[in-house]
C-alpha cells in the first residue's frame, strides 16, 4: 500500500465546503423553497387534471343530454334529430383529439413548470445565501471581537449596534461576562500583590533583625533570646496569614461533604473562644442564641462564624458592644452580628469584603489581622448559597446578616430548644 507523500494536500476544488451556519441556513432556505414549490406544482397539476377529466366526461355524454343543459350549444341542441353514422364518427374523432390535446397540455405544463421551479430554486438559493450572510454578519462581528479580546484587553467591549434582538442580547451578555472577567482578573492581581507583600514583610523584618544582631559585637545570650522570641512571633504571624489564605482558597473552591450543622452550637463555641479578647477591652456582648439548622460544611461554617465574631471584637472600641443572634426564618438559618466601632462610610462597606482591605488609609494594620476575615466570610457564604447583608451603623460599627438557604429533608428539625435564651456576656 502506497503512503501519500508528506505535505501533499487535496486540491481546493476537491474539498468539501465547511459546514458553516451560513451554508446550513442556505440549504434550509433552498429545501423549504423546493418543497413548497413542488407542492404548488403538484397541486396545480392535479387541479388541471381534474378539470380536464371533468371536461372529457362532459364531452362523452350523449348529445341529447345537452338539449336542456347549460353547456349545450346551439348546434348541439339542433342535433337532437337522429343523425347518421358519419356524424357520430366525426364527434368521436373530435373527442379523441380533445383528449390528446389535454394530455399534451398536461405534459407540457409539467415540463415547463419543472424547469421554472428549478430556475427559481437556483435564484432562491442565491438569495438565501445573501440573506443568511446578512443575518449572520453580527455573529461574525461578535466572534472576531471575542477572539481579539484577551486577558490583556478585557477593557474592550463588543457594543453591538442594531435592533434589540437575540444577537444584541448575546452581545450584551458577553459584554457583561467580559466586565466580570475584568473585575476578577483585577481582583486576582491585587490579591497576588497584597499576598506577596504580606508574606514578604515578616521575612524582611526577620532578616533585618538577624543581620543587626549578628553585626552587633556586644550581642549576648540574652540578646539572642530576645531575637528568638521576636522571630517566633513573626513566624506565628506568618502561620496565621498562611492559614487564612488556605482557608480563603478552600472556601472559594466550594464546600466538601455537607452535613446538618446548628449555628447555635457553633456560635456559642466561637463566643467562648473569643472571651479573653472580649474581656481585655471590656466589651458588652449580647447573645440571642436560637437553634438554626443548615446543610453545609461544618468546618467552613465554623470558620465563617469565628471570623465574624473575631472581626466584631478586633475592630471594636474599648467598652463597646457586640450583638450576636442566631435563628430561623422562612428563608432558612440566619446569623446576625452587630458591633460598635469606628464610623464606616457606606461606600466603603463592600470594599471591606475584598482580600487585604481594611478601613483607613492603609490596606492592612499591624494589629494581628491581615484583612482576610470578611473575605473568608464572603467566600464561605457564596459556597453555601447564602446571602450577606452588610450595613454601616450611624454611630459607628458594622451590622452583618447572613441568611442560609433552608436545609434539605435529611436535616435536623428546626425546633426551638428549651434552653434557648437571651444572655449578656461581660
């Protein structure tokens, strides 16, 4: 068996045309026209045959039948008198000639109509090709623009002009998609820049501290012990940051195995863990803990509640207040955390849910946090299909409500526990 030589290509005129949408639409237009034309031709042929059959039947009737009929002519009415055989033969010959003429006319009609249908079909296919190209021209524009737009040019938009039809709706949908992609890429760039800065800063401080201590000829064992304590503190800060980044990444990846979880139990544990920080700045914490069962990842829900409580405590003021409530509504489980604190402009609330964003002139402050708490809360809520409502309090502070979707049929019953109460923690 001979193998074709490499690089040998089939001539262009032997290649089949590419099955484009324009070619399919043209074939569809041509097929529909041919079917409709053939139907019209068949109907015309049948009607003509039926009319000829009726005419031939009338011509075959006896001459006396036309004496009082509407179809009788004056000569036929006059021929009621018995005629000889020559007249009957002449009449029969006339009938045969008329039938032959009818058959010839039918055949001629069929041939000429078929030729006309073929000619008009060719024209219809050509017109269909032009119409299909005209209809699909905006789609070609959309395809070319979508290919041109890449990660480096997401600021471009299709902005397709024309009537508000399906293609315009498609172009507007793609413009919205490009806008979301641009925002996502910008957020990823900011996240990478802020994360690298946050990870590099402790390393820079550790190296500077080691270099200064090493270059000091009067450094003693006590000095190195103090440096070791500082290094351990910096290392703990890095661990917290890395753990927060991992939590954020796992939250954005979605939930794992879902199971029934009670917000009341998780929130009570989070408040107990935050008691030392609450006591250190003399916060007044008011808790209204009611059963609130949801279907979700218990570990991620625990991270969500812990970060919300930690955010309310960390960014509060001495002697301030924190109100924590859990319960159920028609929509499902609800968690509410309201805290006092500095005044937050209403336009800055959404920015606080972005990674490494903090209130103030700097994106992050050295108070033990890295501006990832509310980002983790938003990612976990999105993974569970929950909605977040955040608003700035007029006197300062922030109020955050999270509504989870109702649990499935396998969840625990949503009943109020006898021990549910409203308590004040000092």
